């Protein structure tokens, strides 16, 4: 199931000034805006912590 409306995430981005947010689920890579990017669950293995 795809979710294009992320009201709580949108509020957090505005409140805390995040540059980018990722949503993981059963989907392909979808970039609806420069801020929220949807990615498949298997890509969690490729996350690296920031320095």
C-alpha cells in the first residue's frame, strides 16, 4: 500500500527543520518531493550513520 499523505511527518519536518525524510514500506523508490522519499524495506540494510 502506498501512502502519499504524511501529515505527522510533514508537521515534524516543518517543526524541526529536517531537510529530508524517508518512508520505508512495500514500495519502489518514489520521490514525490525533495523532502519525502519512499523506499522499499530491503534498502534499510544500506543505511549508514552520519559522522
